C-alpha cells in the first residue's frame, strides 16, 4: 500500500473535491457531531 492518494475511478471519489479549508471544517463538524452525545453524558454525570 502506497501512502499516495491517487484518484481512481470507482473508489467513492465521484464527489466534487472540497478545498482543504472546507474539508477541515466538514471534518471538524463530523467529529463534533460524533462525540457530542458522549461529552454531553459526561457533563451530565458531573
């Protein structure tokens, strides 16, 4: 497995590419949504 990310057809890469900035924002939002329930639970039990 090479570390280089090549754009190969049929690799789920049909979506338009986001700019690095947009990608980071989207990733941050996804992570935030993913961990929100856990952090909410932690703060509740405090």
